[in-house]
C-alpha cells in the first residue's frame, strides 16, 4: 500500500477516528469505559501548582502523569496526590493501581506508599530504566 502517511504529531481528528474504529470493533475501550480523573493543586490565581492525571479501566487505575512544582517538592504534595489517587481508585471499585516512572526519586516515593515493581524496560532513556509499579488496593 503506497498511500501510508506518517504524521510525527498525530492530528487529533485522525487519532480520534482511529480510536473510535477500534472501539466499534471491540478492540479497545471507549472513553465512557475508561474514565479519566484529575487531582489538582491550584495557586490562588488558578494556575496549576501540582497535579495527577489517571484513568480507570476494568478494575485497574493507572496514574498517567504526576507533577509537582519545584517550589512545592519535598513538602508531601506528591505523597498526598498519590494517596488521593489510591483512595479514588478504591472508591471506584478498583482492586489495583499502577504507575510507571523513570525517575528514581519518584520510584522511592511510590515504594514508600506500598507500590512494588512488576517490570522494567532497561535503557529506556539512556541509562535510565522505565519502571512499572503496582499496588493492590
């Protein structure tokens, strides 16, 4: 097939159509079947100071993104966000929550909250491994 096009940044309409076609074929979940959630710590002016984004599929939650502003790091904000994600997942009927990281400090934070490593991709970003972690709820 000579008509294959490469988009190094996927156009959102085409990506949505691809997802919708897979969902219609029963090969992926619809947005309703995999709801996302966001925990945020806003500043007084409404800008984001810290946040955690995740999604839930079946009985598993996944933390997709976690960020804490540098001036708030070391104050327990990341720990609180992860604990709130655990609580939200538990309340949504999840039996586990998973996260991946290539940051050793983040891995220590998750391990301190009961997450364990269940896999890794070595040399993911130079010498850093991408570590997959899970916690039973």
